[in-house]
C-alpha cells in the first residue's frame, strides 16, 4: 500500500485519442466503443454508419458542441486501421483504485477526443476542480490533497494544456504520462494522405476521411525535424505539408500555434512529469513527401547512415521523451501501454513516492503484426531484438470470445524470428509475445473476410 505524501491525493485518469466511448446525444447511439466488437470489420469496410457521424462538422469547429457526448473510458477493445487498435482502460482504473487511499480517490475523465486539446483541457479544469473539492471533503481524503494525473497518449497533451495554459499546475503533484507524443507522431501525418504505391484499401480510406476532419489529429502532427529532403537533410513538418496531403491547413496551423505557445511558456517544462515511453517496436520516425503522398520511414537519416531508434509502434522514442526527469522505458505497443501491469506498478510507485527498482524495460522485445489481415489466410508475425525462438512465448486470442486460439512456434527467417498464423474468422484478435519477467507485448489485428 502506498505510504508517501501522494497516497492521499485525488487521481484523474485521462485516455488517449479514441480512448473514450462516444455516443450521439440526441439518440443515445454508440458511435465509438461499446461491447459489440464485430461491428469494427463492417464499419471500416463500408461507408456511412457511426463512423460518418464521428466526422467533425463546421458547427463543431465553430464551437457549437454537444452533438456528441463522451460517456466513459473504453471498457472493451476498439480498432482503427494504421493506429493498430486501442486496449480498454479497465486494468489501469482497477489497479489505480486498488493502490489509492480509497477507490473514490480515482475518477476517470472521458472527453470528446475528436476536438482540440484546448477544448478538452477546459473540460478537464472543471472536472479537476470538482473532483479535488469532493476528495478533500471525503472521510478518507485530506484537506492538503492535490491531484495526480495519469494520462495515456493524447491525454498527456490535454493535461499539459490544463497545467500550463489554464494554471492547473498549482493543484497537481504528479503527471504520469504513458506514450504521450510530446513532439508529435509521424504516423499522424501519414493518416492525412495516401502512401505511395498501391491505392489505399477501404478501411484506411475511411480512417483518412475521418482523420482529416478531426482537430485532435492535427494536435498529433510531428513537431520535430522529420521530413527527409534530397541529400538526407531533415526539416520540420509544416501546415503547408498537411495541406499538400489533403489535410486542413487552418486546423494544422491552429494546432501548431498552440504547440508553440506552450513550448514557449515558462511552464513548458513540468517538474511534476513522470513519463513512461514505449520502446522496441517498429515505429515511423521520418517521412518523404512527394506529389501529395507521404512515405513513412522506420528510421531517421544520420549523415550517410540510417538510425532506427524505434518506439511504441505509433510514437517514436524521442517524440515521447519530454524535457525533464529521465523517462522509464517499457517494451510495449502504444495501445497496450496503459493496459500493462508495469503502468499500474509505476502509478503506484509515484503515488507512494518510492522509485521502482529495478527500472522498467530491462529487456526489449519487438512485435510486428499487420493492422489488418484476411481471415483464414497466412498472417505474418515477426519478433525483433530476441535471437532465441524458444525464449518467446507467442499466443493468439480471439478478443470477442476471450479465447486462446493458437500458440504458434517461431523460426528464424532472414535474421528475425517469424511465423504465420491463420485467423479463423473475421473479427478482432490480440497477438501477445512474452520474453522474461515483463508483461506480454501485445498488438490488436482485425481479420476481414476475403474477396
């Protein structure tokens, strides 16, 4: 049980983009999240339906909100192509409530992740004030209690805006971030436009059409030198680049202006910050732009060489590493960071103000699974950074049925450990790879019906 000064603090848990369940206010229809996992296959393959209702309208951009309402954090897995799936927050919420002074000390903050971090931060300010006042008056609370914010992915950017631009830092003892893209993500730029080569399959076309309307997506655009120019030089991604990919230049400019304001403020460096950074996974780190397309690269040019620093599959290592205390590294995928046992343990250690020993991430393992596969056909699975196939325990689960369907064997091919699995029917699956004493590295994959 935690015993440090932070033990009696109020805790707010913030999800990442696509991490809150959203409903249509007028009808109560679930637009995103919910327990029916089978609908993701048809939703991403066909036009119309709940995905169309998620597009941000001109009225919402003008500030007329309320058409869509956030109800709670994800309780079930969710899936979007290219973003590789979103795990539920049930483990993180349950573990944090177990480690806090009382379950009432922990509240989840669901928000409309389609809109800007500025909008979400304003809602967070209201929730934080209400929760802190209630907890200070609670029989198990303390009049001296402050806030600990536990934020996954974009939730960390919402928390940063709340703390820096809205003055919330005075009430925050700790900010724990899990895979937050402080410097953006090359993957976000890739979502705006088509890649080179073959035409985008229907699921990615649907995602691109949605992404282009979301102010939140533009908040995640890379802010570091990542655009590779002829000769191997790098420059920053710009609003004009977003427009060249078919994105909205105004939304891109607004997001870049907010970022510059925060980075230039005196509160830009947060002493309360404790960051967990996902490592070991193949991750886009730079890109090449040409003729309205974006080609993503899993490296950064470094003179005549190519440097692969990896990351969590969505956010590269350096982009998730803020200024301040040394982060903890955890070999895990982006969507599963908040689900991991290590994230819960890290939160408990911060509440107790006792450092973890040994530090996280002593052994790295990289897991590669495509985001979409065809049912009953070979689906490639690759393992990096581990040489011995016997050392890796690989499992495949049908997420809808919570059923293990395969425990395939790995073999060495082309210098990596590889295998093929056959997903027996359309649906959502989880592939888990475990090596050593850490929780399994996991990845969601959607199986679709063949032609």
